[in-house]
C-alpha cells in the first residue's frame, strides 16, 4: 500500500488529483498531511473555475501543494522503512519459533532416554536391595564349622628380613657409593683441587701457598698485620731470598694461565712484603692488555710504560710512589696500546731493566697471562725467576700441563709455582701449625657473629 501511494504521488498525471488516504489508518501525521493536500487540491480546482493558472493565488496554492507533496513522500519513505524493519523482526521471530518447534522431537527423545535410565537404575537398586536382605538372612542362619585347636605362635627372631643381610648390604653400599662418587668426580674434574694434582701435572716446585681472603682488599700485608695470609706472603719473601741468591738477580716475573687467578694480587702484595723488610722495590705493571695494579693503588695511569717505550716520557716521569710503603715505587702501564707484543720486543726494554737494577733491590713485574698471549715469554728473558700463579678450583689441569711444557721446552726457565686461594681445613691452613697456629694468627677470614664464633671454637677444639 505504501509503495502504491509512492507511485501515485510520483506520477505526473496525478498532480492535480487528490490522494486516496483511507488506506493509511496507522500514521496520523501522514493522514493529516494528505488531508491538507486534498483540501488544497479542492480549493485549487475551485479557483481554476474562475481564474487561470497564472493567478497569484493559484501559484501560491501550487507551491503549498508541492511542499506538502514532498513531505508526504518523505513520510511514506520513512513509513516504508519502518514496515521493512517490522517485517524482518517478524521473520526472525517466526524462525525462532520454527526452531523451537523442530526441537520438540529431540527434547522428547532426551526425556524418554532419561526416563528409561531411571527405570533401569531403579530396578537394579531394588534387585540389589533384595539380594542384600537375602544375604543377611542366609548369613545369620549359617553356623561356623571351624574351631581353633592351637593359638598362633612365632619365633623371637623374624624369619624375614634377615638383619645380617641388611647390615652387610648397607656396609657394602656405604663403601661402594662414596667410592663411585669420588671416582666420577675425579674423572670429570678438569680443575686442580689439591697439591696432589699439581705434583702429578708438573715438575715445578711450589714456592708458596697463599690462603683464601674474604676481606675483598687488594692489599692484605701491612707492617703490623699478623694474619695467616700476611705470614704466607712473608714466607714467600723468605723463599725469594733463596731463589735470588746472586747479587745481580733482582727481577721477579709473575704470570699465570688466564685472568682471575690472582696474579696481580700476588704481585702487589709480594712487592709490599719485600718493601716492608727495608728493601727498595719497583713494581712494574706490564700487563698492558688488562692493567689492574694502578687502579688498585688509585694511581694515575695517563703516563707509564707505554709512553716511555715509545719515547714520549722519561723514566723519572713515570715512576710513582705507591702510597703504601715508602720504599715501594710503581711504574704504571700507561695507555693501553694496540700492539703490546711489539712494545715488549723493543730493545729499549733491556736499558730499562739495567737502569732499575742499579736503583732498586727488587723488581717485581706483573705481566699478562702466558696461557693467552706471548707477553710473559718476551719478558722472561729479563727475569731472574718466574713465579707462575695458579688458583685452586679455578686453574684447569690442561693449563698447568701447558705451563710445565713451557718450562721443559726451555721457553721459560727458572719457573716456580705460587698456589693461590688455598682453603683452610679444620680452621687452619696447610702449613702444619695445628691448633697452636689457629690461636697464633689474627685470621681476618674468621666468621663473625654467634654462629661464626661457635664454628671457631669447634675448630680450636678439633
């Protein structure tokens, strides 16, 4: 009906006719517009009976009719859209109702299935209930046909398990499992863990054993210190007097396999220990790739060996007081060069050591690890003794074999081992001091607090 009215209004032949509005009984606005439109059409027809179409009144009526006609068209369009929405909604509802209708047989089937299961379980329950009552009646009417002739008895010793077998098995496991663990640990261990490993891997003699330090300080030897580690460095100083027996033997070179073994730590504290005995000592920081001594002593490293060897500084300009001992001087490494090996091959290095030997009693040289670069081999020809630093539970066995090969092949001579980071056993270090030694030293590594004091007392009693 709406589309028929739209076609009627859009037809140019019907512009002078009234609109049939009796079909739109639901829209009051459209009905009122059509009524106004029809009234104006009748009024226009009346005017045309006595006037022409060019009459102003007729023209005015035409304009009003056109406006109302456009309003009616828009109202019909809106009404048409609303009718379409209503149709879609009704179709959707009809589909939902149809789906519910289609589900009725399935729900009825499910209901019948539940009802059937209920009947089956109910019959089963009644059957079992009947059987239970029958069994109870049968049990109550049955008389036992057995009686006890002799009471039960047993031996004092259990038949099984046999205690002796358990003890033997436990004893065997107690021996086999620890032995197997020790064997596996030894097979897969690639680092040195004790003096036996060192003796089996190299022919170098152990010149000193340096204990573990928990203080975190770079310098552990002072004039009045009585700690175990300080005494160990003093023992190293004593042994150095036997190694450097000649008057012209003054140069001590320290090297190791890799970084982290405590080479610079041993070099610094050995130099301090030698200077505390009244000797004039020069400490040369010739680990040009990774210098640590000048940083540990808080010294300026802007000028040092690098500047001296290339002729940019004089020896007197690069030698600095250590700030730790009055008779200890330090030559920093200077700027890190791009070619350390070439600098250490310079002929000027021989003049440097000759000059230092005239002025100092000992010259301690901290070089780069020999296991990584060849710097230490280049410096070994100027050294009167070489101290090879290895660290317990850190240095690899293969690295110690390589160091032994260097000594046997003659590439580095007069080599001796310094074992660093030795752990205490039973509260004392491996020097044979016993319980007296534990009380004799002021050990800076002792535990603090209640638990630490208790541990120290137990160690003393042991």
